């Protein structure tokens, strides 16, 4: 089983297919791991004939196999370090990225940190701030992520989990958590938004990103209600990614 290691951080990852690299960030919040790549479709399986698909368990996701320090003062950047470090480990310079749920804010942070490396980005049911439910991510993770993590890692306490989540979400309680609206306005990278509308995936926030970004596309909505609609968004996403992936170098 492949692991990428950097200091005390150990990231489990998998690859499928060949072609231009596509980094896939699973959903599931801080429990994000490869086993989450099942619904509404499995992108590793779906796109393996189109791209070199790469995905990893999120650091310290209790259901997964990745582990590392709980970097309380830089929660989002620690995850971005892992994603960029994995691509460096695989000798991948430029790549496409697709993210589900928490992958939305993580893609924004990747774009903030390494926009020159990301050819295009697909945001699938992205998470974001919902003013009427301002603490939903803190509450979801303080109950659904923190306790199993502490059980698995005796060196991590619930006080540390509280501080981590406060820095990750509560202190950034606006928009997409990781970047500003001005950043999205200035973004030249092509992006595709497949919006959702559940408590953790606010439609309004997804559509605000789409309206601000100069090079954005939006899929149909709703799209997870029927298999036909899911298939339509899968095809739209494939076309979008293929359009922006560089052509293979000629021998």
C-alpha cells in the first residue's frame, strides 16, 4: 500500500488510470478518505480511462490511514501541504483537481498557494459558510470527528480538537473559509461548480463563487436527484476537465 511520508506525516494514497494527472479530494468533512468516494459517484472509477486519478486519505481522518501532527495554528495549510507534497512525491507539476464537500475550501486554498500548478478545478457539492447555521462545521466535527480521533490518537485531546476547529471554522466564519471574495474575483483558473443545497453545502455560497470567478461554469441543479442527472454532470465534468487538460506531448 503506497504512503507518502514527510517528517512525522504519513499520507495513504491510491492511483488509478493514466493520462494527465487529476487530484481528487474525497468528501466527508474531516473524516474524508478514499472509502468516501462512493456517492454520488466514484470519480476514481469513473475517470480512470480519462486521467491519472490520484486520491488520498485526509490527515488524521479516523476511518483512514493517514496521520500527522494536528497543526492547530494552520489547519487548512497543513492539509494543503499534504496535497502539494503528495504531488511533488509523484513528480507531478501541473494537474487538474476535483473536490467534494470539504474539497471545495481545500481547492480554494490550493489555488491560493499554487495557482500556477492547477490547470482547472471542479467543485462538486462544495461546502461553505451558511449564515443561518454558523457553527454547523464545528458541531459536526466536535461530535463526529474529534472523539474517534482522540480514541485513535491518545496524544490528541478534545481541548486540542476544540482549538483546531475554532481556527479552522469559527474564526473564519464567512464565505468559503480559506480565501476572500476578492481572491475569487481575481482567479483566472477555469472552474466548474456542481452546486448542492444541504446544510453543509449551501447553494448560495456555491453560486456566489460561480458569479465572482471570471472563468466559471455551473452544472445543472439539482443533479443528485436522479441517476440521469448524475450521469449528465459526470459527462459535463469530463468534458470540462478534458477541455482544459494539456494535449499529450508527441513522441
